[in-house]
C-alpha cells in the first residue's frame, strides 16, 4: 500500500505540471503512443522533478521512494516512463544503473523515451557497456535494439571506434521502422566521423535498401559532411 501511495503522489505531481497544448504537440510526434497516455509535461520540468527526487534520495541516503516508483513499471503514462528513465540516468553506481536499465528496457515503447534515456555514468564506463550492448542488439524488443545501436553511435564512433561495430550494425535486419531509422542515423553519423571506414558500406550496398538511402539522406543533411562527400554520396542512392 505504501508503494502505491508513493506512485500515486508522483502521478499527481506530474498531472500538476500538465500543459495541454504541449500534450497535443508532443503526441503528434509519437504516433505509436496513445494520446490518452500522454499527460503533457515539458521535458525540462520532468528532468527538474527527477533531479528533485534524486537530490532528496542522495541527501537522505534513502532511495525507497524511487524504488517504489520503479516497481510500478511498465507505467501507465508516457511521462511516468520518461521520469523512470531520467531517475535511472541519475544513479551514480554503474552496476546498479545497469541492473535498473536492464529491468526498464522492456518497458520502453516509443522513440522519445528511448532516445532521451542516457545514464550519466555510462560515459565514464563505456567499455563496460559493450557486453550489455551485444545482448541488447540481439533482443526481440525493437526499442531495446534501437537503444543498443544508439549507444554504439554515441560512445563508439570516436576514440573507441573499431571496424567491428559498424559491421555488427550493418547485419541487423528489421521490419520495425524505428529500428531502421536508428540504423540509418548510426551510419549517417558514422560517415561524418569515420568516413573512410564507413564509405564501403554505402558503395558496396551492405545495408537494406531503405536504410541505405535514408543514411545517405541524413548524411547529406549534415553540416559535418563536406560538399564533395555529399555530392558523391548522392550518386550512390539506390533507385
């Protein structure tokens, strides 16, 4: 009963932050989410509330309220799931953050929650992430796969880059739009950061045709790709 009251209190707080115009706007961007499950809380307000809860928990060294909220997953409302993600993102211990992440990933059912979920401790422990990324790439949950690809894009396209990473992503085949969008986003970003290593994937058409063309489109839209590179990439589109 105590846990239910805590979750009810948090929901009431989220409803108090409601902005109906923003709900209509954000719902239009998330066709896979039932509008009735969107309260309409702006992201800065939601992040501020997460910080408030985390500051209180760390100050008291008592995370019982936060864990009571976690136990309610999968949540009813979009903002509850986002709050859950933001709270995990503030957990400082890597092992505990990973445990909570693995528990939460199956609850993600939209691109917005997926793409805004970025635990701070991951940046300092990126190498420790790799075994988990490999597991998540093999998941049957589309947003878990999308999340794993995003982590490779964020943390493993610069000094940690290895050719095996794009090779792995290139082999993914999916009927899920949001997985394919993330693959194309990954390769467009990879072209910007590792052009010579990534170009053969485009030249040799190693990607699904739709992903191939979308990656070129996104790369051409990027300010990090040179005009000469853009001109050449355009010639590689599959018609």
